[in-house]
C-alpha cells in the first residue's frame, strides 16, 4: 500500500464489513503495533453533538500551552487526511498511506474505523506528540478509541442519534458514559435524565465529575450560538487539565472547524455551511440562523441520511417561505430526494429535487436570497463545500 489511492482502496474494502461491536480487534491491532496509544497523554471526547468543535478548541488550547498535539476526529469532509492532525496540520497523503500500510501488515481482520483508529495512534507516536485529543466515533463503551486511558474524559451532551445502533436515550447515555475511567475526572454538558445516568456511573467509577450548565460569555473564533456552550465545555476541561487562562483565551481565538456554522462570503452572497445531521443539531442551527440572519429570504441545499430522524429535522429547520433544493448525500445510506420532498411538501415548504450534487450547488449559488444555507449530512457538506469555498 505505497500510495494514498491504494490506502483508500483498502479502506473502501473494509467498509463492506460495516460497524462491528467489540474491542478485541482494535486491541489486537494495538498489540501488533506495540501499544502506540500508551506513548503519550490522551483526552477522550464523546457526545451526540459538539464533539469535533470541543476537540478542536482543546487542541488549540493545548498547543498554546507549548505542547505538541495530536487530533483524531471523524468523519472527514473532503479528505481522510483531515481525520489525523498534528499541531493543526493534516497528515500528508504519503504518511497516511505508509501508516495504513503498517496497520494492514498486522494481518488483523478489522473494520474501517478500527483501521483508522490504529493508524492515528501509530502516527501520533511516530510524530512524538505530547498529548492527543481523541474523538469517539460512535457511542463510547465499545468504540475502538476506548482502549486509551485518558487523563480526562469529556461527554459534550447526550441526545437521540444512531438509535438503530445505540437504542433509546438511556442506553445512549450509558454507552457514552462507557468512556468514564476509574479515578479519572470527567467533564460533561449533559442535562436531564442522561446527566443523572452519567452522575451515577461517575460515582460508581470514583470519577470526579465537572458539570457545565450554561454557555460561556467569551469570544470564540467559531460562529454559531451553540459554540458558546461548546466553549464552556472546552474551558472547564482545560481548567481541569490545569491550562492557563492565557492558553485558553489564545486557543479560543485561533480555533477553526470547517462545516460548523461556517459563514462564507462569496460573489453570490453569504453562504452558511453547517453539518446539522440530527434534531439536536438542527435545533442549534435554526437558533443560530434566527439570531445571525433573522430577516429575509433563505434558500437551502439539504440532504440527509435515511437512518436519521429527518422528519424532525425538517420540522425544526425550515420556515414558511423558505425554498429547499434537495439533493442526496454521497452515501449508500442517503435518504431519497422523493422521501425528503414528500415531507417538505407536507409541511408546506417549497422544494425541488436535484439528484446531482454539483448541479444542486450551482442552482443554489445562482438563486437570489439573503442567505444561502447548505445543511444536513456531513457527507453532503463534504461533497459540495469545495465548490463554495474555492
């Protein structure tokens, strides 16, 4: 696997096996690679929404503290190299290919995400990072990242998502709380019943629990009302880690995170790009739009996965008078344009289906609107973002 294309080909092959529960495969990979995750400090971040933003904020705060920082997140928008970063720089395509080749050479039958997790851990060791911020892929308890022993566990929030895999809200909360480690502190922004479950598990694990209940009144280099709450979670986490106020402030001022209420000024006007892919994320996006762009015509480019609660997302996101261009995300799990348009029309929202993503974004950019919005699945955001930001 000497080339980036060969690495992608192997990853695509592994996708056939889907999601498999259990930690035995990732443990076998880690053992074959001489336990790379144990060569540096780690911070583990789970949650329904906001994981990536909190990870990005913390990574910048740690970097501002003079540390060499690894960052592992998912999914990517435009390139797999986005998932593995050191000091804000994506892994190169050559290094990505070489690292995946080492993982493949372990001859462990594994899933797509397990291979990527092992690659990230191995690359961070090769790069001699001081600390790695590691985002959970799905859930927590049996996620392949959950072989690390972090110095801090973070659960940003808990809401319904991936119910077909994780079950009801109580089960989702228990699953995410599976990253809590005995005697190791935990920070959470969860509320309600999930918070009660997290409190109980933290108590059983003798894990000091720090609860975040309100947004932070700070300046942060990320647009979106919800980022103030993510910042509060990141700040509390940084304080628990002992970072200085100066490092926290610098990190918040420098952080960037593509596709999360990303406001792009183009020749065709203002475009907002946001990967709101579940009802909780849709609520946050709608609030941010109403606060930042309360008036005028909104035209949308929207697509969702069929295993998400897209009817609820549609109910939350769109106002009467909005126009929605519906296009399928680049995924075999994409909801059909017919399904989405049927729900939109039930709600009295004008829409049009455009099957080709490129044609859809061209139509969006050629419409007259006060604000244009690209939202829904991150698979859609990743497919079309480059046409807007280029």
